[in-house]
C-alpha cells in the first residue's frame, strides 16, 4: 500500500480554498499599492484644464440657441483651448465669430437655392452657374475652370493630406451630406443619379490666410518681384510656430459652403500671421478675400441642389432644415478633431479657385520654424 506524501493531509480542500482567497486579497492589495496609471493622471489634468478655462467660453457655447454646442463637444474643446489670457482672447473671438456663422441659416436660409439662385453669389462673387456644369441627362457635375491672366498668389495652410483629420473630415462629409442631400438626376429629377454636393478633394483641404493678389484685385509682378514676395513670406513664416488646430463647429453657410471652423490649441495665432504677412507684402490688396483677422476655416464641400420631397418637388424651405441637421451631425462627429499644421504654402493658382475646383496650382512650402520665438509654442 502506497504511503501518503508528507503534508498531504494538511492541504484539505477547505484549506486550499482559504489559501486561494488569501492569495487573491494579496494580489488586490498589491494592485492598489501601484501608483495611478497615466490614464487617471491625464484625466485629472484634463478636468483641471477645463475648470480653469475662461468662463466666457461656456457662456458662448451654452447659450440657449438652436446652434448650441453639445456637451461632449464643450468637454473636448475645454480640455485643449489655451489658458494664456492673450491666446484665450483670440480663441474666444473665434468662438463668438463661429456662433455668428452658425446663425446664418436661421436668419437667411439657403440663399444659394433661392428663386434668384442663378444670380446668387456663393464664393468670391461667383454663383453656382459660374462654378459648375451639370450633365443634361445624368446630372453629374463638373467644375468650370477659368484660366487666369494673372495667377492668384495666396498664402494658405494645407491640412496634411495623410493626416487622420483629413480622412475623418472627408469620410464624415460623405456620410452626413449624402444622407441629407442625396443625389438625383437631370433637372426634371427623372433620370440619372446626379450630384447634389461637390466634395472638396481632401488632398487639397486648406485654410486661406492671405492674398498677395486675387482675381478681384489683381497685383501684377515680375518674376524677380515674385521671388522677393516668396522670400518675405518665408521670413514671416519662419518666425511662427506650427499650429495645433481643433475643430469647433461645422456649419453650412447660406451660400451653400460647408465649413469646418477651427480654433487654435497652440502655436501661431492666425491674426499674428496675417499681420506679419501684411507687413511683408506692402503691395497686397487692402481688401482681402478673408477679412476676419482670427478666422481659421476649411471648406469641405459645397451644396449644389436642394433636397426633394416625397412628391419629387423641392422641399418648401429649399433645404435649410436639412442643412441645419447636417451641420449639427457633422459638429457632433468632428468637434474636437485635432491636426498640426507645420507649414504654409505660397500658392500660385493658374485657374480661378484652383484649390477648390481641382484646377492647376503650384505650391511652395514655407515651414513654421519658431526661430524668432513667434506665436504660442506647442506643448
């Protein structure tokens, strides 16, 4: 008969269960003795930052208006917007401006689809009939490119084409606008699967900053003078830091332009950059295409046709309700999306609105270098 191993009688089933419970208690106590993970520290810092933000932001975002920002959006913005009083003042200026943009549909509806739409201005004095052609049968849209005698010379900030932000914006625009402004065919709506929205090329998403010459105020230069402009722009940009931008709202303007409106979390202040460029380009047009000093916006799409109702006729409000719903849905999805803008482009547009319509343009890269300590440094 085999002998029992020493201690075998001691480790009864009851004692094994008690030892297992004791081991579990030891493990739990050990876990609680470990310092808090980085997640909790980041969360604490986030909440502290939100609490320290200028309360005027909340007053703007939480005002009882149809375009009030959702609470989740406030939290995302509040965690990244600057606390420095000077930088915060510019950010608050942008927030208030963007609230005014959001009110446009309430006040005016979609002007672009008014009964006088053939003469309505949508972009830089141009109407839909100036910008696009519809195929008479399929309803497919193509851009109308107009060659310029004097190329537009502009400073823009390109949104990096390979960035997660560019992909997310384009994907969201396609999904939301496709739902609220579905395509339909020819003018009678009976054939084809035509376009109701023009989607900007995500590889050409950009922020317009300043114009050395534009088609409404042409400034002719010699090749040597153009090289001098480029050198002056490069010097102005080298004194600025890369911009870390964050989407605050997406709105549909009465003109039908779908705009991502961005605020600045860190880096160069757009108002400072525009002031530096005006000083660097003394012969530039006094009246700029972008007149708001602090605005930072990207056009992501343009509405081409209003939605149809169940009977096949254009809806009574000519799409204003659908535009409001689309803007709200895109804001909820995209608010808080961040991107870093490391360079400016000095771009020559050979066709009118070449960046917007897929025409010919030539960009020259102007890096932000922070060498002279300009702007608010990135964290």
